[in-house]
């Protein structure tokens, strides 16, 4: 066979070679020698078209696995040809050679790091289809390499190589390489800090288009992560994905039918369907896990955010970028400064020149200003910016929409840096709470509500609200609140020491209404549960603070005698039902009437005080047993020393943090949350007061206290993570009615003039609507009973007679 095969013959030979490699080895070697000869001739003039060479290259790539020893140099020849003459090669031939290399790479006949550098260099070609082909292959290849397990060796090598590729002078190659990194991030293939820093290095490329692509990546990923976290929390999202996976999970009956019922062919069909369903469930579960475990902003992973921010700000100052590019740079800079709490003090004066109502996209600029503020920014650097904001937006001659934006921005600014506000300016802004426009007044009240919690003393007396804590002050500049314990662990430890149940850690409206039923006629407002808990704490404290020198027998005897006293008091109360309070006054301390009423309320509690005392004694016994078990058994002391050691151990256990003894569980943290909520509600109730309140008013107060506690908890959480939150520019706007322009107003006027007479009185229009009848005519035509008609005629006759008599008398006098 001396001539080369045609295209159809190559396909036939390809199938024969794959079926019988040894039988068709001679034909293959003939084609391979022909390929080498064409390669040598082609190198003499690489710009000419050669479809035959491309077909042979694809044929060799298909059968290369059948003759590995003879085809050792094939891949290197193709790669050398592409690397040397890729700029002048024919478009069709170049794509066929690239397709041959892709085919060999998909069959693992080429190493990734061998062919990937060549593919990235080919991005420089002026061939859009080729770049798209290479882009799809690179992304899918890296994704498949990390499908079953993370290929850290390949990832690290490629990412180190990408640092140089992204900084390529060729804009098309650099942009496509950047698109590969961002697409791998989006597909959750490369979600590490190295990828983010590779992308961030392209922000300083000389091309503004590449820099804008990097900025849009940061802004887009940040906004997507914020939307996911604001729309639903992690727990709720995970539950949704679990429910979706459970809904798609096949039942036991489906599995049984697939394997045990039907014919052989139907069983195979059902098994294939079952496998597809299980794959769908697995995919949904993996998607839910990725969407929540990998949900974080890319800006958090920058290695050196301070240097990145300074270089980006320097380029923004010295460059002559378009307005859209500058706005993107401002937004990225503000997020980086806020998230990492950086100090780029020249950024705020730069933004100051953009703070004006007529500025384009002014809400975006104000949102960026707010996000760039944190507690480490010196207040003297922000004071000129705040003055500019108030002077431009909040004044009587400004439109209500502008005033609303200004007041809301001031509130967000003060939430992050409260020290920037002074007392005079705050009281001036608070006067807008009674402005005629509702949105302006609401924004001013929001600012007042913020400073009621931050620093009430800066407000005027009428704006502080009831029960304002005048000692509340924001932390001084540079002051850090260093915690020595887990947040809320002291509340949990105190609740456990008081013996409170977890069900008592939260207020309920039903408990408030039940306690209202026991309020006496005199209006004494005593909460049973609170008084009972106080009594329990007092009695337990008396037990724990007893004399440690007493021996165990004396302590038990004292407890028994005290229990007998409580029992005798209960018996006295049961016998004394005639309303006499003489014995009660002898038993209870005569400190105040309120304490007497508290004693009465304690007698009405479920379970007698003797049982309550018994429970306290059992709790004390458990503490003594635990303390004695912790001490050494051969201490050589008697019973008295044992009691002393037990008492001291019980008292010393309160000083040991609970988190030092054991790990806090999820139930403990949930109880801490309820205890914090309860403390906030009690604080709110102390502000409102409950003395002399009726049952309905008590319920309303409790509802108001719960709402206030919830709002305060949300405000505290918001302030704690203010730097992490993204400010939406649309939230700074109020819901004002859009003003109509002249054309719309004229359209409304003309629509009102339709079907209206040009001249005429209102009586005429009314007659037209009612058919032209007067009231008297309608009364005459009205269908009435005979008696009513007779009575009406009599009234008319009498009226007519009186009128005639009056006229006659008048004529007689004249």
C-alpha cells in the first residue's frame, strides 16, 4: 500500500486497528511514516492549509494507545509544532491538532502539567472558537482531576503557574486565564486562599478591563454570599436540603420491588431507575453541603489585605479610569477596609468630594462610606465627612428623599463609629422626629432609638425614653473588651446553682396572664414565679452560708427543725381560713407589706413550702456527697471536718467556671440564649414598671417588653457583626411617593374633565344623576302605607293653614 488512505478509509482503518492491533500494525506504520513526512514538509511552510495532516493527527491520537512503544514521540511532535507556529498556523489545522492533544489528555495519555502550559499560551491566538474550546477543556479537566479527591499537587502547580499567566501582556490571554480561575471558584473546585490571591494579583494588570473583571468577581461573590446568608440561616438551609433529599429518597418498597418483583428485564429497568434516583439524592445532598460549608466571601482570604488596599487606592487616585470602574474600586476598597478593619485614612477625604445630593449613584457611595467605617478609624478623621454629609443632605431646604437618605446614613455611620457624633449635632438631628414627612420622621426616630442604647445621656431628656441607663457609654477609642469566659457562661452557671429548670429560662405570655389572675383587689403586683425563685435562692444561700464549724449531725438536726417550722406554718395557714393575719405577721419579717404579700403568694404556689425545703435539702445533700467524693478518703478527720470540707468544696465550686469542668453542649448554648432573652425582658419590664397595673395592661407590658428585648438583641447582634454585613444602597432610600412630572399631571387633569359639563351648577349635575327629581317629588312618588299617607296629608294641610293665617295677619298689620 503506497498511497495514503482517504478520510473514509482512515475511519475504517481506525476501527480495524482498535479491534486487531497486531494484524493491522503494518498499515498503521505506513500511515505513521506518511504523517512524519507530511510534518517535515509542512515545517517548510507552516502557514499553508493541510487538512490531510490534521486528519492523520486525529487518527494517530485515536490509536496511540494500541502502539505505545511506536508512538512515544507523537505527542511531543504535535506540541512542538503548536508551540512554535501557533500564531501562523491555519485555523482549521490548529483546532484539529489541539483536539488531538485534548483526546490524548482525556485518556490520561498525557500529564496535565505537560500540556496545560501550552493550552494557556494558545489563549493568545486570535481565534475565538479555539479559546472557547480550550477554556471548556481546562475547566472540565481540572474539575475531573478533583472529582473523587482533591489533587493538591496538581492544584498547587497550576495555581503557581497561573500567577505568571494572569499577568501576561496579552489582554485576551490574561482575561481568559482569569475566567478559568473564576469559573473554578464558582464551581466549587478551587475554593481556597491561593485561588483568591491568584485572582487578586490580576487587579493590578495594566488593562482596565481585566482589573474591572477582578473587581466584579469580588463584588459578585460577596453579594451572592450575603444574599445566601441573609435569605436563610445555615440551619434552615441545611434543613431545606435535607428535606429535599428525603423527599427524593426511594422507599423500602421501591427497593424491594426493584430487586425481587417482575421479570429479569423489568428488574434491570427498575434497578437502573433506582440508581438514577440515588444519584439525584446524592447530588442534592452534596449541593446542600457545599452551599453552606463553602459560603464565605472571597475577600476574607486575602493574604495581605492592607497592601492590596493601598495599591488599589493609589491606582484609583493616580489613574484616569471610567466612572463605572472607579465606583467598582470604591466598593471593593470599602468592603476590604471594613472586613479586615484596615486603616486607609486618605480614603475618607477622597469620598468626601462625592458626597452631594446631585452626585450620580450617591447611595452607592454612601453605602461604601458606611462599610468602610469601623471602631479603629479615628473619629477626628470621620468628623469632616459627617459634617459634609449633614450639611449637604439634612437641612430644611432639602427634599424629603434627600433628608431620609442623609439621616439613615448618619445612623448606619454612628452604629459602627459612635464616637464621631457630638451632643449638639445629635440633638439637632433628633428634632426631625416631628417632621411633616413620615419617612424623614421615621429615620430621625431610628437615630434616636440607636442612641437610647449607645449613649442616652447625649439625648435630651424627652428623647431618652423611660428607664434610660445614663451610665451607658460607648467604648473609648482603642478600648477592647477582653473576655475571660465564654459569653453567657456566668448566666448558665448561676441558673444551675439556683436549681432552675430549662423550662424556666424563657418568659411566656401565658405565664404572665396566669400570674395576673392571682393579683389581689388592692392592685398589689407580685409575680409568683419571680418571688418564688427569689425565695428559693434566699433559702439555698442561707443553707450554703451556714456555719462551717457545725458538725453534720447538728446541720441535719437544724434542717429538720427548720422543716418542722415550715410544716407548722403550713398547718397554721390551713387552719386559719377566717382571714386573720396575726400569726402571719408573727412569722414573716415585718419589713414591708410587699413582703407579707410575697409570703401569701408563696403559700399559694403549687406544692407546699415543706416540699420546696425538702428539695433544697436534697440538692444540698448531693453537693455534700459530690464534695466528699472529691476529697481523699484517708484524711484522718472526723465528721465535723468532713462537713467543713464539704461546705468549703461546695462554696469553692461556684468560683470554678463551668466551661473549665466540661464542654458546653448545644443544649447549654441554647439555654444561654434563653437566659439572655429573659434578662433582656426583665430589664425592659423594669423600665416599664408593673405597680398598680391591671391584668390587660400587664399582658400588654409583657408583650412590649418581649418585643423590645428582641429588638435589642437584634441590635446587639447587628453591632457585633456590623463590619461583616453588606449595606444595600437601596435600604438608604425611603419609600416616598414618586412625584409626577408635568405630562403625567396634565394627563390626570384631563382624565378628570371627561364626561363633565362645561358650565352648570352642582344642583344641575345632581339632578342629572338622580333623574331630575326634587326631594318633594320623590316623596310624592314614594309608595307608602295608607296610614302614613293620611298622616302626611294632615301635616301638609295643617302647614298650609298656618301659612295662610300668618299671611293674613301680616296683611292686617300693614
